[in-house]
C-alpha cells in the first residue's frame, strides 16, 4: 500500500499528468521571425526533398511532410514517434492509432505556435527543477530509482516522459494566459465529495500503549516484549477498559498515557508519514479489537485499539477538491479552445 499522500492524486499529477497529452517541447530559444521576402527557417518548413529519419522504434522512415499546421510541418518521422507515444500511453479515445497520433501532433503544433507568440519557453533548467520537485513529492532521492518508477507507471521511456512534461509545462503557462475557466461553486464541491466520500481518505481514532527498550541486548528486548504482551492480555480481556489499562499500566511510555492512550481522529496518510507499520495496523484493524504487540519504526512495542474510522471531513479537504475541479474545468476550457484554433488555423495535408 502506498502511503505517500501525494502519490494517489499523482497518479494524475506526478506521473500521469505529464503523459496525458503527449507532445513535443519548444526549443530553448525561439527563432526570430524571418524578414519580408526571406525564406522561413529550415526547421519550420517542409523539406524540399524527402529525408530518411530513424523513428522512436528504430525503423527508418521516409521523412516526407504529412501535415502543415500554420507555418509548422509535421513529418512522417514525427507521426511515427507519435504513434509509439500514443500506443504506450493508451490514449486512443476510441480513435484508430493513425488518427490519434495525427490529432495530438496537430494540437501540439498549435500549442507550440501560440506559445511562441507569448514568448513561453521551458528551459532544461526549469525542466530539471520540476523533476526535482516531483522526486521530493514522491519521497525518492535516487534519480535512477525515480526514472525506473516513471517508466513503470507511465509506460513511456524516461526521455518521452521528460519531453511530455516539458510540453505540459508550456501548455500550463499558455492556459494561464489565454484561457479562463470558472471557479467551482460550493454545490459542485459538495457533490464531488458525496460521490467520492469513500475514496477521499481515512481518519482513525485509536488508543495506544507503548513500551520502549531502555538499551540494547536480548535480555532487555525480552523484558519489554513480555511487558507488552502482559498489557495486551490485560486490555484484550475487556477492550472497553483499554483506557484504564493504558493510564495505569507500568512501563507504558506513550505521550497519551494521561488520556488513556487516546489519539483523536488523525489522517491515516499522515500517520504513515511518521510510521508505516502503525498506519498499516490501524488501517486493517476492525474497531473494538485490541491488536497484538508489534514493533514500530523506532523499535518500540505498541499495543493499539481502534475506536472508530471515518472519511476525511469535507471541510478539511474543501480546498483540495476545489483545486481538482478547477483543474478539470481548465482542461475542458482548453479542449474548447484547441477545437476553435483548429478551425481558425490553416491545416494542410499535402497531396491529400
């Protein structure tokens, strides 16, 4: 079970977001516009003669121009790479592979063209900063481990994922400049919460007794383990009296001992950030049952009793839901905007 509270929605944010709309990046430096009468930059126009390129799957393709979007050419090699990307990400949306690849390449060309007008550039340094931020959110220090996780969860190569993330960063900046989406109202937030109440997260109210060895050695471990088992036996005979046992049992070093070991409602994900073994025990335990002693992350022996569980209350996650719904509205507004730009921009299929 993944306890990092950022990773559940980072299936959408951390990894999936970067591969939701596969596309290419802008160059680090925009090319200046050509003077009147001067030829367009070679990279922005259709090549005069077909060229052979190697596609993402290693095959050699004749690099003829398949589409011209405004002043940008989409070549056969571009589409070959796009087909590989769409196939890996599984984003067909009911279309065949060729249609899906052509559509996101056209959308990518439109976004890049509009981004150039706004002087939007995502440099390699900005991209690396974003990688570091996501590694921190994921709790990963080693870059190789992060790359392996990205490839496993996105089904893309790490290089494809990086370029997709660069494109998403460009698109995000363009959306902020060009697109306005309405803020979700309270009714929408409450409706979302009701529909997803069982998936928003869990809070648990529990009691605990904690027994810590005073030093190293087998004898000390045996003594503390035996003491924890005695406490378990005393509490399990009458779980309703767990609080009384916790208050009076000698050797219990829990900071909650004065209140009978009571820990009020706490987010299970936040508990996991402190101690995954404790979180796993509380998550799986039924209410009203005393759990056998277990070792926590600090090597202490812990006895627990879950009193109640509940979904995280709406007021604690209202802002998170608001942000999620606004992100969705922005996505919808972007789709409408890109459809309109497709109608407005000249899209030519040579020979078609």
